[in-house]
C-alpha cells in the first residue's frame, strides 16, 4: 500500500533527525581524541566534496551568487561559523541529551527572532508559549547550580547563532539552490578549521577515527537530503513537529554510547520545551487555515489573533 505524502514526510523527517544526531555522536567521540580544528577540517573536506558531487548530479551549472544575495550569504556564513564552533565546543563537554534538549528551543527562538527582526506578528498566546519554553531551557541548564557552566552558555549562544542563520536564510531569492548555499557554508567552516590549526597541532588520524569522521560526513549529507525531502512532500504543520524526535535519539545514543542518562529535572525541562514547541506549530497551522478560509470567503480583512 502506497504511503501518503504526509506519512512519507514524517518518515523522512524522523530519518533526518536520526542521522543528524548520529553525526553529533560521531563528532563528540572524535573531538575527545582529536583537536577540534582538525576534526572540522577533515569532516568539512569530505562534506564539501560530497556537496559538489551532489550539485553536479542535480545539474547545477553555476555557483555564482546573485548580487542581491551576497550580503545575506555573508551574514548567514558568519552565523554558521559561530553556531558551528559554539556547538562543537559544547558538544565535546556536555551530555548529548542535555545539548539536544537545549537545541529543541530553536523553533521558539526563531519565532521570537522573526517577531523582533522581521516584524512578523506574534500574539500573546505564542509569546506565552515562548516564555514557558525558555523556562524549560532554564530547567535544563539550571543557572546558579553546580551543573551550570560555560558549556551550557555556549549551547544557548549556539541557538542564538542558528536563529540568525535561519532568519537570514528565509530572505534568500527563491531561485538560489539550497545546495549552493550549503557549498559556500561548508567551504567557510572548513576554512575556519584550517585557521584553527594555526594554534592546534595536527594529530595522526587512526583508521577508527577516520571512519567516524567519514560517518559524520555521510550522516550530515543524508540529513540534508532527507530534511529537504521531508519539507517538500508533506504538510509542514504535520511534518515539522517530528524534528523533536532528535531528542529521543540523543537520549538513546547518549545512554548507549557515552553512558549519560539525563536527570529527571532535565527530562522535565525537555518535555516543557517540546510541548511549547508543538503548541506553536499547532497554533501556526490553525492560523494559516483561518487566513486561507478568510481569503477564500472574502468575508473580512481582520487578521486572526496571533
């Protein structure tokens, strides 16, 4: 029996989240035995080569960025560099599930960022959900306790950088291929790793470590492909909430690979973040349906409360 588009989208999103989390697990293991800059360079070269091959397969004939998009690409690249370095530094020191739980606040942070930077309307219900969601993040990092440290701060800073990256991405021209953006981003991250080698020594890479880096690169590419497929075949309001499946994978891999199982208060905070994130998705879907119905019936011009 053929699967519906939404079912396929859900499967694609779940696979994407699993592959991204496996990539994180590989990189956490690698950075425990390899300098961070070296790990970034090796993974970056592998990823860049794979993306260039993908661009050729997709018959993208040029990598020239339109003039109107160059400034946006510059800002997006800077945000990506900041997100990468803060995330990987936090990943090396934090339990995988804790870091993943903090990252689940990203949809809430993007909604808030869009309201502030792009002046998108956000009503009191979603603002309340955002506040409650960030309260869940505070339960995870627990400021003022022994578990709160610089790595928790870096994880939150990483979320802020990703918000800037995502809001910038939304302003690109529709005709600019996603693979082209990914190629320039991958090149910039690799160059950042090369710059970092000026202060870090190159270490001999064992076959086992090389295999993990290759696996990390492969997982990144798979995640990219599956998340694009997920957002194209299914209803976004139905498919997007399955991003939160990443937390399940993070808890499982953190427990099996690193013998880290989150504390009860961390799980509570994660549950709050996920619940409020799901609410924003449901609320947005309801609003879009109301707006569509209003336009179809032409019975009024009022904007529903957001």
